[in-house]
């Protein structure tokens, strides 16, 4: 049975995600991606152009999935941080894909996609509302605060499985750290 173009493209993207998760953009090999997807290298290049564009698409998917899965509800950054840590605890491949962005400056362009920027703006607005309501320390730059919360959440999620760290304990630690971080000055 012959696959449609959309199905072939999706299989290539899934194989690429697996390859990039393991090896990053520099260590990934197009021939392995094509072989694991059951596609030719020519087909892969026809759909994605080059390895960097394929990586951008794969990492964009991880960013979009995590952004859409975990929103800031009722301007509650503490709960958001815990939910974010839990998401990454359960989706270590998305966490690993996003980690490659920090290791390779070329990969940062995946952060500039409209859908990613839109989710980021919603989160920044929630931080500003929480600051205006006096729930969050207003001296924080909203963007910097979100980056610190992401760093705390992803660090503890990455530590999953070490020293018996459970998802529940990971969420507790992250929420307590963020609670202290955002508390308005007395």
C-alpha cells in the first residue's frame, strides 16, 4: 500500500525527532532518518530542504506541544511551573529536543515561529497580570522570570529517576522554588 505525501512527511518527521533526540542536529544522519522512515533521502530533502530545516520542524513541534499542553491558568505561576515540570517529566523527548536549542545557536530560530511567539506572548501577559495583582514580585522582567521558571522546571524534570525522584516530588520542589521566587517583597 502506497503512503500519501502527508503520511510520508509525518513518518520522516517522527524518524527525525527520534534521531535528533538522540544525536542533536550535528550528530544526526539523514541516511538513518530516511531509512527509519522508510523513505528516500531525495524525498526527505523534497519535503524539508535540508537537515537544519528538518531539525527546526522537529524542535518546533516539541516547543508547540509543551506550550499548548501547559498554559498559565488564573495567573498562577506556581501551579504553572509544577505542571510544566510534570509535563517534561512525562515527555523527556520533548525536553531533550528543547535542550538542543540551548546547545546550538543555529537552532534558536525555531523559537521565532509565529505559533511559539503567540504562546509566549500569552504567558508574558499572564505574568504581567499577576504582577499588577500583587501576586508576583513586580521587579521581575516578565520574560526573564519566565526563563527562570522554565530553567527550574526543566532542571528538575531532567533529574527524574535520579535518587528516586518521583514526579510528585519533582512538582513539589519546583512549586516551592517558584513560590519563593515570585513572592512579592515584604
